[in-house]
C-alpha cells in the first residue's frame, strides 16, 4: 500500500543503513591502493563508458556585456518572492529544491512529479545536477537551465540582484547522520547580516545562511550552481556569467582556483577532489587520478561517492580497473542503491574480461533506476539485453 510504504520505507532504509555501518565501519572513503597508477596501461579497444548525463551546451559564442543588457550591480540586499515551500521526502532534496525553483516560473507540479521522471526508486540517494538541468530542458520546455562550477559569493549576489534565483549544491552535517550533500535554493541576500536567504527543503523556508558557512560547505561540490531562467533572459545570464558562459573557460578558472586552494592548504581534501574533477573535464586523467588519490589519502566523507564520480572516471581511463571495482565495492556495501557505482564497476569488470559480472552490474543499475539511460546504453554497447 503506497501510503504505508511511504511512512515506513525510510525507517527501514535507516535501520538497514545502521546495520551496514556496524558490519562495515568507518566514516571516510577507503584510501587508494599502494602504488597508484604506476605500471598500468589502458587496454585498447574496450568500449568507453557512456557519459553520465547530457553535456551542457555552450550558452553562446558571443557574450553580451553587462551594459548591453542593463545589469545592476549588487546593492546591500536583494530579495525575490519566496515560492511555496516543500518539505522533502526521504532522499529527495534535489526534486524538492527543483520543484520550488520551477514554481517561481509558474510550473505546476511537486517533488514527486520530478522524482518519478528521474529517480523513481525512493532509496536512490542522489539526483545529479545534470539530470536536473535535463529535466528543465525536456519537461519544462518554456524554460532554460544551465550549471557551472567555481562560483563565488559575489557572483551569487550578482545573480540574485538581477532577479534570478540560484540553486547551489553543498555539503551539510546532519546530527546523528554525518556529512551528506544537499541542495539549497537561494532567493536573497543581506550584506549587513552577511547571509543568504535559502529555501531549505530539509529545514524550512527563508533560512538565513552565512556567506562564510555557505562557501565552506559549497567547496565540497566544486562550488557548483544551477540557473533556471526564461529564454528571454538568456542574454542576461550570459552577461552575468561573463567568461564563465563558455564551459571550457569556466572549467579553466575552476581548475586554477582548485590549484590555488591545494597550495594554500595542502591538507584540504576537498580542494584536491575539486582539482581532480576539473582535470577530468580536460581528459587529463593521470593527473586527475593523482589528485583523487591525494584527496582520499587525506580523508573524505564516505558519502562523497554518492554524489560525485570523478575518481571512477579518472581511474578507469588510466587503466586502474581494480581500483574502480574496490572503490565501488566499498560504496555499495554501505549503500546498494548507487546506480552510478554499479555502472562504473560494470565497465571496470568488462575491461578486465568479466562480461558476466558487467552484465549483472548494468542490470542491477537498471533495477535500481529503470529510467537510467546510462545502464540501457551500457547493456546495448556490449550486446546484452536488459
């Protein structure tokens, strides 16, 4: 019965998670295997894993100037009308936050409308940022959406001052639960209080979030932000982003920021992780693998691999297939519903010659999310059926 299931399912999920935490203790990602990438090479001729999510399209080749679209400079404060607040369901901050954002543009629906399209399994821990952009582009066709990384506090204020809401993905510490990822919808700021106004699907509407606190926790997601806007506002968005309107330029700047932060604080594991993520964008996989090794050696929350999959991509592309398998095994022991980990483990197994193991992983990923285009594509590419 759906009503009973909705009330009890999350409690069962928590109970199972606690059991697994006892069986597999530890609050950090496992450290990399000794030796890293030394002496390994990529096996030629193996199919490449499907890209996880559609690539973001460049906004334009010609970037409007701030003056040409009449942008305003951030004043001491700004506030947008708050949407009807939505209390997230279990594992549903992504759909709930996106639903609140879309309602600011007249969309009719709720978090369950979005979840059904993207993550029908309630135990699925994550909805990726590229999936959120894809949903807007495919299911709310009168709107546009894009995401970038490497944002900063001034940019967020500039966006809000010019009448656009902005979604950020950040880390958070939940009592008796630990570190996890979380989306926030920002709808205002106040320089005097040094706070943003956030629509927090886990807490409440109109929550103050200190600039410094946001930036600290935002770093763990490469300071990623999502913009949803009307097509007639595209020139405004381009001008707001400036050079970052071009995705490659944006990644170069984010790469430089991550490099600076690793040098300023070599013990900052999140900075090393971001360095690896940005190196991956430019297919600099050997360097990315080294950066991810350093991040894992320093110690990261084990739930990082729920949300960001850069180590899998880097290790796979330098031929460290067993490292992909070991990292995925560690993640799946604690959380069996991670479709992305299943897909990457499947590709690593296939590249080691274990086709049956790969098929089993791809099918399990599909069982977790029947809407997974990546799982369907993986099975098709190796000649297997769902």
